[in-house]
C-alpha cells in the first residue's frame, strides 16, 4: 500500500466526502475515487459506505483509519527529523482511563516534559469496554483500568481477542465507598446493606459496568427499597454530584488522595464482595513512545508503585 493512497483515505474519512477531500488534497475527484477503489480491491473489502451526505468508514475502514493515522503521524515525525533535526519532532500522548480519577498535576508534569514545538495530549475518561476499543484501534497508546475480580476473566478474554496485553500494576485491593465529608455514612462502620438507602453515582452502563452493578446492588437488597442511581458521563460531573448530594460512589485506593483534596472521604467496606485490580492495557508487541513511557513512569511514581 502506497503512502500517498493512505493519506488519501485518511483525508476522505476526515472530510466525510470524496469531493471535499479532493479539494483539500488538490487532486481531481476521479483520481481520488480510483485510488480508494484500488485500496478496496487490494484489501478485498469495502472501506467506505456511500451515503446521501458523503461517505463513512466501514468496520474495516475504521480499523484502517486509526492504524493509518498512526502510521502517517510517524512518517510526519521522520520527515521533520530528516529536514529539521530532533527539535522539530512532535510530542503526542493519547491515553484512556477507565474508572479512575487521575491527579491534574500528573498531566501537567508530563506536558512540561514535552520539549518540542508541537505537543498534543488526548486524555479519554471512559469505561472499560470503550477503553479496549480505543487502545485496540490505536486512538490511545495505552489505557489504565480498574477492574474487579468478577470482571477480570472476561476483560482478559476480550483483551486477548483484540491482541491487547494486560499488565497488573499493583496487588488486588479492596474497594472504597467514596462520599462527601458530611455524608451520614461517615459516622458508622460500613457494609453493603447500608448503601441501599442512598443513590449510587455511576458512569453510563456498558457490559462491564452491568456486571459490576450486579455484584454490589443485587446482593442483600431489601425488597422494599428501590434501586436509585445517578448516571453521569463525565468524571467531573460525578465529583460535583458527590460533593452536593447524598450519593455514593464505589471507588478505589488509587484515587483516594486526589479525591481527599476535593473534600471526598474514602470509607472501608467491611463486606466488600470483590477486590480491585489496576491494569495497564496496551497493544501486543508494540513499544510505548517516549511520551507514553514518561506518563506511565510518573503515574507509577505518584502511586508509589514499582516501575515496569
């Protein structure tokens, strides 16, 4: 596959139409269409679906797009190195995080270490299932995920199917219940049954969060108590709701210090049904870039965990 054709395809997906991409690339539209058709014949599959509004990538096209963008970025870095020396390189960090609040200072530290004219940080706060997709498709170079014992076997199987490598970063730890400092739950020893009187704060459900919910909320629930949840698709919204409602969150020790600085207390759960695992997710047989390696090194140092 020629680099030029890969650039054509990525630009078509970015623009959403062949005509718009042809204008951006300064090539004739028929020539661009022929190049895309040649790629589809070479790969023996459809890469684009034609719609009334333009084109959208197929499942195979999305895979090619994400890997192609990564390849073209590396070509661009090589071009800059060849023409202008090391100082012309671009620093990029793409990270996904699932069910974990990171310190703001962590990203600030990594950003200050990016000593190139161009720097780009993409930080995705998400749940477990999208995290696997983002790393597998190349949108993120690495992922940090908190996975409980109940979820871990399926999480490992799905990672293996996507050719992803899992590395535990710490020993399994018990979960915490995290609430604001004046919450009624802070005045007593805590067990699962006491949580049912209060709304639970959650991220939007996916396959793994549904498993998680079943572990905590279907166990020992009194029949007369309704299930109450508050769902938010932003970690900062969850934090705001923790501070301003009597809701609670099932959290972990790796975010305890960051939440404490925001007035959130972490309470031990005496009958916790699972333990939590802090996992690094990355693509198999692929070394981390310098930026990703520095990010991981700073994260492990901040958590007082051994380097890998």
